[in-house]
């Protein structure tokens, strides 16, 4: 019987070693975000978008109908 490939629940990448359904890079990213170490990442991303003429959506709710 062929063993089924495991995928990360966050990024969908096929990984061989997985803990709790999430790959190591995604776990680290989530941990940093929870600790507040990436607090200014969103601000930096919005600055870059503005440089390229894109107005970032600050609503956060996604689909607005």
C-alpha cells in the first residue's frame, strides 16, 4: 500500500516531517506573529504597496457585497 503524502494545513506544501498538521516554517511564522515580533511586517508591506501605487485594503473583512 502506498503511503499518503502529508500536506501542511497552512501553506499546502508536501512535507515529510509534520507536527500537528503544520510544517516547521509555518509554525515559526505563526509563533513570531503570536509573540508580536512581526508586528511591523504589515506596516512595511503597506508602505511597499503604496510605493507601487496600490491602495491597501484596511477593512480586513475580505468580501464586501
